[in-house]
C-alpha cells in the first residue's frame, strides 16, 4: 500500500530498540557466516523451522477434506501485516478445523527474536508450499494462502525487513511455487494495493482468488498506527467470524470497505474475486464437515478505528 494510503504515527521507542537488537544479532551471524564461507544462517534456520512445522502437522484424514493454511506477511516495517497473519492462525484453528495445519512466514523483528518464525521470502514460500503439498492429500484437501503486504503499481508484493530483506514477490513466482507444490485446490487471498493485478496469473479452475483491490487501485488501512487494514478487518476479522464461507466473507468485505472508503473520502479500492469452475464444490464439501464455533476476538485494538 502506498504512503498516501497509510496512517502514519511515531514508532514506539521500545519496539524500535528491540527490533534493532534482534536485527543486529542476525547481521552478526550473517557476517560471521560470510567470513567463514558458510551457508546463510537465516536460510538454514528458516528451512529448519518450516520443515519442523510441516512435520508436526496432524496426519491427513482419509475421506475427510482438510484445510491447510499458509500466511505470508511481507513487509516487516509495520505490525499490521503480522497482526493479520497471526490472527488467521487462530481463526483457522478455532473456526476452520485447521488446528495444527497452519504455518506463517512473517517479516517482523519478532520473527528473529522473541517469537521465532520463518521469514517471508520467495524461497521460503516455495519450501513451505512444497512441504504442505507433500503432507496433504492433493485430491481432497485444500490450501488457504493469505498474503498481506504493501503492493506496487506494477503488481509486486513488498518483502522488507531492512537490512535483512529488501525485494518483491510477483504473481508469476507465486503461481510457479503453487504449481510445483502439486496443490490442486486453492484459496488465495492477496491483501495489498493493486492486488487485482495478481488475478491473471493466479486464476485457475481449482482456485478461488480474492484481492483487496482492483489492479489499478490502492487499498487502505496500513501504517504504523494501524492494527488491521480495511480489507483485513472486513474479510478476516468480520467476515470469517460471521461464517466459514470465503465468498460470503468477500461479499461482506466489499460492502464494508466501500462504505468506510466513502465515509473517509478515499477513492474506492474495488476488491476483486475469481471463482474457478471446480473450486465451489470442493469448498462446499469441506464446509459441510466444520463444527459450529464461536467468533474469535481480534486481539488488537485501534482506538480511532471507525467500526
């Protein structure tokens, strides 16, 4: 999301200090590896974390469609993307019968320190998808891939955790990683500015794609003061607590986001959806197995949020 779409405020001094300390420690490890000609310790660490998470997933249940969830928080300079991805883990466990079948790749200082998690990179996305693809029954199970970050006008997701990561992730890279994984039944949510530009590469008969904006529109609600993007709040926090339908959550989000944008004087972001011809029946079969569940409170409070 561009700066004009962000709500900016000062970063808390304590958070900045902890981020500097965590990243500084990692840089020392990387520098030592370079001096000794060793493999990048972050790559080794992340591979170990991803493989351990996949290995710990419950066994696939034959005859029962299981949902596997992969979250991807690309920009580590704002908490909002991490917040949504980690909240998705909780929603998936408590409402979508995916407890233990979740994995999150998170660019954030906490991922290098107090809450170790694999970082959100193209290589880690490929490894995580390959692992999940090998663990699931590709004929009956489904994947929910939730990608949240800033997006560019030329349709790339921002990957940032300076000075460790600085780059972008393009739709073709995501599609190739998905295809190589062998995962057939896919739900892909891209929460970013200009994310409608991801539709051409990701649409497929076995795929539901939801994006926060049209290919030529910004979306809103990022910034260091924000705890949830407009679309993330409407689709994930509200929509996925009202039911278990990803499409119904999209319908709710389009209404709520449009109303909020009108109130606040923003140009409409115009979220998009593409429903593959073969995915609806798969989603219906999975939904039919879900037990009733209570709503999951969002743990982050935004004092000036316009609910």
